């Protein structure tokens, strides 16, 4: 089909549905977690029934990292390095700081089995707060005192934010690659990613942060992000046509029990996401902001609180409570915290928000 859109054609915020896709992905994470944080009532998580070694939350996180690889790469090549660092920090930290404060200093004491003075006297809430804000967990700061002790998935106050550490490290890789001019050519990007994969396969200890071959989740999300960077590199030649979606999905189904199942699954998912993001029908749905990050970081504590206050809730009914609440907190986080800080930081560099800078 001549004249098909390329990825480059839809990178401008007004020409894609990335905000909507990420909002759906954030809600899908909450939906997937509902089968782990609540009793299932005998109903298994639907995606797990179809896709091996994955559930709806895993697929959604894959979409987040893939789109992030695209948008963050664009942000790096469109501005100066200091702006990039400032905008990346402004996108992640303010919303997270407010969320961590609400969880540790409001929700925690409200549900803790300890009296208020005893709760704070332990010093653990402060430890957990800094642990969450600094993104890299330490032993002894993984749960709040007397909070969610009988929870089905354990007492973690916010189990979703483990992905933010790998996300920030991926930003660092893009930053270094940009400084050395490796994002200016699709072949530099392809060679750089291929080299990272090869070095990790042969000498994993050489790769900063992602050297732990025993923690496959970190490696998995890094590959998602790398796929986004690769897609960005080939943005001018990556055509978005509807017809390849069906063969890609069929290939994923045919190889679902093979060693390449993960690769075919996510290749189909990511390509279909790009095609949908450029679909004119979806582009008519214009969101006033990117609510996905707030939804994502508030989803888990909202679900833990719902399970605490309504212990009889099961997976499917729980979503009638938690999804609207998470959406409400996500919208509030965007308008009250994230967008004002992003605009303030952008104004310090003499320009407003650029395409991709609002995307986490």
C-alpha cells in the first residue's frame, strides 16, 4: 500500500494515540495484579490462559517500555543533554515523591496494626519512603510496620514501582549513547544494541546494572526498551500497515511453545500497538494529559488498601473499585503534580514541552 504511514509520521503528539494506549496499559497492569492481590473466585487471569509465562500486566509493562524507548530516544536527540536529564527527572520523581509520601505517611498509619506513635517510632516508614524515591530497594525497607501483613501477595506497599529503577537506567544508556552521537544513525543504534546483547551473552558482568543474569525481569524490560530504541532508529522506514498484524499474531501463536515464543509474541504486540497508535479512529480520542504514570504508581497501593478494607472482594469485582480510583488518582497526579513540574522545568530552558518529554 503506497503512502502508508511510517513511525516517523506519527511521532508528534497530535498524530498518535500513545497517551490513550499507555492509559489502557496502566489499567491492564491493575487488572492483571487483581488476580494476585485478591482471591480469584475460581477465575484464572485470562491472558495467562492464552500466553505462556506472561499475564496482562507483563504485556502492558512491555508496551510501556517499548513506547518509552521510542519517546525517550526522540527526546534525547531533540534537545541539549542538560535539558534531557532535567526533563527525565521531572517526569519520574515529583509524582513518585508525592505517591510515596501518601503511601508511607497517610495510608500506612491508617491501616497499620501499630498505634500512630509506634508506627513512626520504628523509623521504617521513613526508610521505605526514601527507598521508593531513590528507586533501588534495600533490605529492611521493603514493607511498612504492621501494614498489609496478611495480604495475599505479601506486605509490599507498592510492588509496581520496581520497574522504575530499570527504566531510569535505560534513560542513562540513551543519555550516554546520545552524547557519543550513536542515536543519529539507525545503523549506529542497531550495532550498539547488537553489541550490548552480544557482550551480555558472553561477559554479563561487563554490562552496568543489567549484569545480573539471575534477575530475568530486569533484562526483559531492558529488551523491551531496546526494541523501542531500535524502532526509533528505523522510524523513517518502519511502515505501519494493518495487514502484517494478522501474520505476526499467527506466527506468535504457532511458535508459542518454542524457544522463540517471547520474541514473536512481543514483535506482534509492539507492531500492533504502533499500528493502533496511528489509526485515525483512535486519534480522535484526545486525552488532556498523560495519566498513565499516575495510574501505574497508585494502582498497587490502591489495590492493597481495597483488599484490606474489603477482604471479601475477588479479582473481577475488585476492578470496579480499584480502576476508577486509580484513574482518579492518575488524573489528579497529572494536573496537580506532574504537568506543573514538567512545565516549570521546561520553562527554565526557554521552551515549552517538546514531543516525547511528557512520556515516561
